[in-house]
C-alpha cells in the first residue's frame, strides 16, 4: 500500500474529523446525521494515520510529494 496523501491533506482531514466529532459530542448534530458524521470522522482519522486513501487510488489522485518524480 503506497502512500498517496500529503501532509496538508492529512492535517485538513484531522481538522475536519475533530470538527465533526465535536459537533456530535456537543449534541449540535444528533440522530442519524450525527452517527454518519462520526463514522466519517473515524474514516478521516484512520486514512490520515496510514497516509492512504482508497478513493484516491480509484480516482488517480496523489497528494504525497514523496511519490512524485523530481525534475533535475
């Protein structure tokens, strides 16, 4: 499994996960929508920790600068 997420992408995902979890645990968003947001938060954190997003592979996106070829 090659990394396909850059550091900026990971930071954005973790911030969004924190916001979504905060909305759920503060009872701002409840019910089914709250549970969906909590699941997305967990997915965002997990993909950030492993630096790999399966959807990026399907679409062909790579935000990781280490895998890009360097021009000399």
